């Protein structure tokens, strides 16, 4: 067997290891390439073992900015992957290459989950994967995407959109949010949060959050809330109020709200509720605790309160979420 045949046979032959394939061509944006590698390609076996098997597929040596990439496999091998990542590319003003579009479409038809980062959505749209679906891309290019592909429902105001087998993200940092969302789907909230901490990025931002806020967030470690966030996360079982948070941050409730809005894009109470819900998700995924116990552990007070807020935020009751999470499809088992 030739060396190439040996390499090709390796895809999907390692038990219980999901293959993430990065689809590349000339003109891809190296920022999104790097993000995908940091999440799926770096050694995270100390966090979750097995981790992903990460490969790069392209038509040959390709250039991304000032970097020259030598793919592991040709584009035809995308159809052997469980998840295909299509990063943003600079030449979205013209139609993407036919070989890339055909390979991405074939991978999806073979059952792969396909995700685009930033302007990679133009490739998915050209492949017909976004027809009749809601999608997003970098906010500066949403009008172009909508005009070129009117059959796509383009949402310019979200970080990412999850359609199950097809996912799209906005630009830059939102691409990281989508990658972490995929990890959360595959491995659960706890592991996704651990990966986020390793990468020194926020552990979770909802896909429906706005792509940007008008006031830039201060530098991590220097802004007035830097010490407040971990303090709150260690006390989610407490009945914390806005006044408690303001007192801990040594500022008025009004100033707290202003700083929260600039950093998170939301209010202190909404942020706190989101953290309680995320912690509840983590406990539902990783423990057999009843809803009453989880309500107490997350500071929600009663099971009734938890169910009401959980259902409103997540879209399903806690018990349904637990069953769905434990029976979720493996990557590579998605249908079109």
C-alpha cells in the first residue's frame, strides 16, 4: 500500500475519534484557519480523550495571507470527515472555486456536519446548503450574501446560527464562539468551558447575541469587572442580587449596569441568569441529580423556577434537555 493510501485509510479508522477537516483554497483568511486549529487541532487530550483528529484538505499547496499551506489530503477527502470547517476567504466578491463547492456539498451529502466561519458562508451558499435556511456572516458582508443568494435568510445581528447539520458564524471572534459551540455539542459544557479557559476566551456567548456592541470591552484583567466574574461563578448557588454584585465590585448599581453593558452587551441580571442556566446545563449533562437539586445548586431556588427559565432560554424543559443531550447524534451521522 502506498504512503498516500495509508494516510487516506486513516480517516475514520481510529475508533471513537471524530475527524474535523478544514477545507482550504487560495485566499483563505489565516485568522479563521488559526482559530479552527487552536480548538480542534491542538492537543486537548488532557481535557477530553479522545479529542478530535484534525486534517487539512485542499486542491494542493494553497496560500492564506502570507502563509503557504500544504494540505494533508485532497478536497475529495472532505466526504470522509465527520465535521467540515470552511474558513472565511478574501475573494468572496467572485464565485468560490467549483472544486471547493462540489467537495463541500458532497461532504454534507455523505453525512458530515458543515460549518462556515465568517465569509465561508459564501461557499456554503454556493453549494446550496443554505437554501431555505437562516444563516449569518460578517456583518459588513451580510447585504452582499443576501443579495447574491436570495433563497438564504441572512441574519446580520447574531454571532452564529446552528441548523443542525449546517452552521454559520459571523466574523473574527464569533468564529471562535461557533467552534466552542461545536465542542459543547460534542463534549458538553464543562469541557467546552475548559477549552475556552485554555484559550483565554469567554466560555460561552449565545449565538443570538449581537455581533458587536457600540462600546468596546476593556482589556481582560484591567476592566472593573475582571475580578467580579469569577467571584460570581463560584457562588451561583447563592441568591445573588444586583446590589450584591455592585457591592463586590465596589461601585453603584448604576455604574455596574453600565460596565456590564459595555463588556457583555447585556444587564447584570440577564448575565447572571444566563450563567445559572449554563451551569444547570452542565449539571444535567454530567450528573444524575434531580431538577430540585440542580435548582438549588444553581441558585434558582425551586424546580418550578428553574423549569420556567430553562424552558424559556433553552427551548426545552430540563428533563428533555438531559435526554436529548445523552442521545444526541454523533458528528458524521447528520442527514442533509
